[in-house]
C-alpha cells in the first residue's frame, strides 16, 4: 500500500474535545501503535496524523482536541513527523462524481494531498447513524465552520447517503477500527464503554464496516451508510463473501 517516499495520513476519529477516558475518541495507544508500525515497516517519506472535530463551531478546535485526547502526545511517541490540525489548513472544492445527494464538498487540502490515507475510526454506536465506523469517519475531512459548515448542517439531510457520497471523494487505502474499548448506549459521545479487546482492519472500508457492525449486533443492511455504499458498489457488504 505504501510506496517509498509516500506521505501517509492517518485520519483518526477525533470527533470531540474529550479525554481518552471518555472512550468517545480513538484510544491514544492505538494511535501510537499504528504510527509506530507504519514508521518501522514502510519506506514512507512522511507520516502525519490529522483530523478536524465535528463538534465545536469555530476555527481552532482541532489543536486543543488533539491535546486533550492525548492523541498528539501518542502520535509523537509513535514517531509521527507532524500532527495536522485540519481547521488551520486550506480547503479545496470538490465535485463528487456519482453522488446522489451530497454532490459538492469543501475538503481539507492535507487529506487530498496525501499519497496514502489510513482511516482510523473507533467502534461506537451513533444516535443518528446507528453506528459510526469507517464510512462515518470521513465527516472530519470537511469543515464545520462558517462559511463552509458542511458537517453539522449536512447531518440534517439523509445521513447514510451523505456518508456514502462523501466516501466517493477518496477511498481509504486501509481502514483500522479501534475496537479495544467500544461504546454502546447513547453514542457517539455519551455512551457506555464496552471492552472488546479487538482490532478490525482491511483495505475495503465497506467490508470492514460490515464485519464490525455485525460484531456489534447489527446486520450491514440495517446501517444506512453501509447499505448505501455497499449497494452502490463501493465495497463488499455481503458477509458471506468477506474473508475474516
């Protein structure tokens, strides 16, 4: 996946400004491990970690969120070359080919510029999307501040189709679901932690999400984002056709 000299972007789920013990964000131990593994086992030219929180309607939310979650510290411990606060970077306008609902997006430039993108969501339930896994994690690639608020405003349209459309912007090269400690109940930020001691990874995000949601007790077709992306041919949704 990673060629010599590539810039590798690791995009975690940093949806909120929250401490690790909230279990609402990716475990910093997972960040450190993934960064360290990529640094030691590839010839990447640069390994960066970047995201933009979904909640917090002003520029400058990413920096304190990275600090409070201890993701920044973990990224540096793993050897990351840089931590990128998406909301401090330029955006590019993107026309989403084949999209059914969310046809135009403003996307943070570091996401588009990276040679390889590793999608690093957390296993959680979600009040609006049923679950939040790899597909939903793409919500952090677009801004949530005026005049380009596309995150929360777009949550008020059909969320599953929005996420399937957004995934067309760029597919992840690898998706790793941090399932060490998941979240059930009132997710994605006020639920209860549940120990899973599990990691789920694959190069097909739809397949990864299908397996993850089945472990959580759902059928893939029950999850709007997975159903939309899978039936549109963006990945494999049929559990019988997925090698685990």
